[in-house]
C-alpha cells in the first residue's frame, strides 16, 4: 500500500509561475522594466526543440520579452560566440540560455563560459558555481533543476536540514554537484554517490533525503529507502511504448515510484515532479536577473 505523499511539482510550479507573472507585471508598471530571455538552440535534436519551445512559451506566459535564436547544426563556434556577445550587450535581454547538448564540433565549456555571469540564468558560469559553492548566493544564479528540488525538499522538511543525512546520486555539474552545495548550505550532512560508489543501496539506506540524478530507469527501489525519507527523482528516461497499436514516448524516472512510495514519507513522480519545477526556476532566475540589472533586490 502506498503511504507516501506524492509531491506535485506541476501544481507547485503553476503556483510559482503565477507569482512570477504578478511580479513581472509589477516590475513593468513600477520600473518600466520587462525581463527578457534569449534562448539559443543549435541543431535539430528533437527533445531540445521541445524544451526550447516550452521555455519560450512559458517566458511569454510570464510576461517576459522572449526571443529564440535557432542556429543551423553546422554553425561555427565563432558565430555562436558572436551571437552570445551581442546578447550580452543587449539591454532588453536579462537571461541567456544555450540549450545543451551542443553539436560535437562546438566546445560546451567555451560557449557556456562566454555568457555574462549576470545573464547566466542556467547557473553554469564558473563565477556562479564559485559563488554557490562558497555560500555567496545573494547575487548568484543557481542551476534550475537543483533549485527546484530544494524548494520541494523545503516544503516537506523546512529550510533548515540540520541533523539530516542527504544522499545525492550523480555528480554532474548541472544537477549532482550544485544539489549537494545547496543541501550543505541548508546544513544537511551530504554524501555524493556516483558510478564508482561501493554499496550504493547501503549508503542510500542511511539517507533522510535522497536525490536521484543518474539516468537509469527505476534504479532506486523501496528496499534501498530508509522509512520516512524524502525522495526526489530527477531522472528522465525516455522509452517507446505501444499504446493501442501506436508508438508513444514514455518517461520513466530513476526511482521505482511504486515500491519507494511504500516506504518513503514523500516522493516526486515522473513526469509531474522535478521537470515542471526546472522550467519555472528558469523564469525565476530571469526575473531575478532583470531585477538585479536595475539594482533592485532579488
Ligand atoms: P549525467 O549523465 O551528466 O550524470 C549522471 C551521473 O550518474 C554521473 O555522475 C554518474 O557517475 C552517475 N551514475 C551513472 N551510473 C551510475 C550508477 N550505476 N550508480 C550510481 N551513479 C551512477 O546526467 P545529468 O545531466 O546529471 O542527468 C541525470 C538524469 O537527470 C538524466 O536522466 C537527465 O535526463 C535528468 N535530468 C532531468 C532534469 C529535469 O529537469 N527533470 C534536468 C537535468 C537532468
């Protein structure tokens, strides 16, 4: 029997979006300032096309000025850098996002580091990473996925995680590492696990908070979970399934929702958990970038 709370990321994201929309209208009315988001996509990756379209739609829904630059898969690195330089110097744009992954001939690090740290709403610039890991978050941009996870954890456990063990599975720069930094800042005792961790199930079993960001469907099962833990599933694994003779795309998380929800206090579903929060935090970061650009508090 499932006892766990189903953490409704979709509902929380909708609530936050409403607040962002209201604050955007206020910013325009009181300061004549409209947050602007530029999304750059290079190539034809179908999943990236969907993400970018959704980001643009959401930005417009919040009342932002929203532009999309779709570049050919063969665009040279110099041309990408030239566009980013233009956007860095465009006063109407407060947030710049380059959709990953990039085509193989482009260097991801050079491109992400060319975005002005003040417009880096993805939080991937070394300046923002440094601010986050040193606890100087007053004007830092925190990567959207871990920022969204943190809000959902706070809802369940409060903002002070003193005395709690948190285990992050996955050590990517986009999710695992910034997630660990945020949990540490909230005073949790943090362990980061990865592909070379021994006895992963045993380590996870000690955790009051589990964040799975691996990319392996249903890897974390109920037998790994300490009773009463809060479990956040970041994983997005796509598979093709046949429904009434039609092939459909299905999303599965890294957490086996059914068995985990028999043991945990609360679990995020996939879809409808972390995903909707990620895109909302992008809007939050863009509004914040606009406010900071005008010297307003964030
Ligand atoms: P990544 O591939 O960069 O990192 C995966 C991590 O998992 C690595 O650190 C690796 O060491 C670890 N790992 C791999 N196999 C493991 C194993 N057997 N045991 C323990 N650890 C193992 O991935 P990422 O970019 O961090 O993304 C992780 C997952 O989260 C993916 O499914 C991705 O699609 C998803 N994701 C979702 C969102 C969202 O908004 N919901 C955002 C970003 C990523």
